[in-house]
C-alpha cells in the first residue's frame, strides 16, 4: 500500500498545480455575418478560434448572446465552415505589440504587418482597450499645433490635444489634405488609420500622398472596405491605442482617421446582424454610443505628458451636412473643417470652406491680434460671398458700401492666401505672418456713386 501511495505522490508532484480543462463548443448556426455557437460560455468581447475544413482556423469575437447561444463575428472570410465546427476560446487576452519599431510600418486591423517587412519588433505589449484618462486629470489645451496647412494654421488654429472633424463628400481632396498634414506637421509622430476605404487608395495614399518622408515617422493601420466589419472596427480602435501609447511616453501625436463614417457603418453592420433595432436612418443606438467612446480617447494626457491631436474625416453623402453621423460628430468634436465641392470644382485646393468651418479652441491657442485678424478675414470673405452675384453681373456700384469695397479689393489676395500646393508647406509662423500682411496693405480709395 505504501508503494502505491509513493507512486501517487510522485505523480501528484509532476502534475501542474493548477490544471484547467479545455472548454470548447460547437457551431450551430450561420446567418449572414453572424455565427452562433453553444457549449462554450464566453464573455462579451472575448475572442475564439473556429476550425474550418482543411485545418484552417478563423478568429472571431463575441458580439452578443441570448440564453446559452453566443453570437460571434468573424475577422476573416468563413468559406469552408460546416455545422458542428469546433469553437475554442482563446487564452490570449488581446495584447498588441507596440514600440518605436512601429514607425514606418503598415499594419492591418489585427496588428499584423501588411508591408512584407517581417514581424513588428515589439518593445511592449499593451491591451487593445486602454484605460481612459480621467477628464479632470487631462492637461488643458493651451499650445497650438502646426499642421502645415496655411488656411488651418491662420484661420482655424489647432491646439495640442484638440479633436476635429474633416467633413467632406467624395472626391473633394480630403485624402490629399491628410497627406499634406503628415508631411508638414510639427507633431513628433503621425498615426494614420485608413478604415473602410478602397484597397486601391491604401497603396496610393502610402506611396503617392504620404511618401517615404511622411511614412518614416508614421504608423499606418489599413483595413479596406472588403475586410469584415469587425476588422474595420478593430482597426479604428488599434489606431487610437497606438496613438495613446506614444502619447503616454510624452510624444505629441497627430492622429488622422479616414473615416469616422466607415467606423460607424461597421458598427451598424454588426449591431443589425445581432438583432439590434435601427433607430436614426438605419443606425442602431449602439453606433451613437461607440462614437464618443472612440473619440474621447484622443486628447491630452496628464500635465507634462504628451498629446493626441486627432482629425476624423466624416463623409457627407450627397454633401448633406445633416447626415446623422455628421451631426453626432459635430456635437462631440472640438471643431469641424468643411471641404466644399464648389471650391474643388473651381480648382481651389485645399477646398476648405472658411465660412462653414470653426475651431472651438482657437481663442485658447491664439494671441488677441491673431484672433482679431482671423475674424476680420472671415468677415470680409463672407461679405464678398454675399455680394458675389451682384458683382458678377455688374450690379454692384463701387462706393455703395465701404466694407464691400474693401472685400472686393482684398478678395483676390485672400483667395490666393487660402490656396496651397501639394509640395508647399505652410508653417504656423509664416501663415500668421501672411495673414497679418493681408491687412497691412493700403485700403482702397472709395469712389462715390454719381447718385450720392
């Protein structure tokens, strides 16, 4: 008996102290984008692997449940799935590789390289969903950021830690404007998220618009339109998390996400697939809950630390500024820059509509003289636009209105000031100096009307 006890004791010592059984479930149903599984209790947001015919596995994430049924959303195509396929929860909690080795790299929504340059050298691993910063502990926005765009630097000044929306329809130059920012900005690091765009545009943006110089100090996360909605959603979250990582290490980060609308559409696809009812123009309520959760993660960190200044492009279908996503974005962002199709058709680039755009933190990051000159510029520019039809048909008589006379005289100079070439940097200092020079010219001499 003692020998048996000794053998059992030896076996017991060779067994690990904590042994957890391997839990797995089975696939029971596939409806559209949604997979249903039973037999493996998992929490919301947990990941799992599904075995596909041929020995391949597909990663999926829990997006909902009902009773004992778990709803899964795959990250990749699911060709080859069959009833009863094995579903295994993943022990990995979703850590992502981060570090200086990310600079110059192009990743997909899962954090895997797309550029063929091998694995990303990881200095640290962090959770995909970081802890949000207490709003009372954030440093206030007090310093300007040079984005390299003359019209924005002078008339819509951006502060370190500000979050702005770039509202535009298709084909008005928003991608080119983002590329110019990456090349000309004074930020330490640029993180670019291309979410839901055409696959052709990803390569063109990296090679033609961003260029080798811009890519050298940037990280690009690309999830084109043919990716699964979960992959597109994760790409937006990954873009923000990488920006947060560099911010927490004292860097001033410029985050460019193209686009916030595609992020919302990906969440809409997921929510509708699990049965959430549509609310506003087909968008379920969870979409409007996800938007601020993503946007609020950008901004300043603790005092003395880094910052994330974010630009989110918002697609306005048919140039409709009252689109529900555009309307929600305006409410949660610190300003908006509107690109005008009319200006783009006139060959005016960047096609920024100064009248419809605003930076809510400009008073905090600009001196009083600069702020006064920017307001005067907008007043004269708006006055010219109001009387543009009269001027074009010759119905306006010089001398009828002093402010209109000044606007007509200054308009060619203002228009030229707002235009900027693709390879032409517009630093903050030169932009402010150029704005000042517009109003140092002698005022036009008023010509009295013969009827006065």
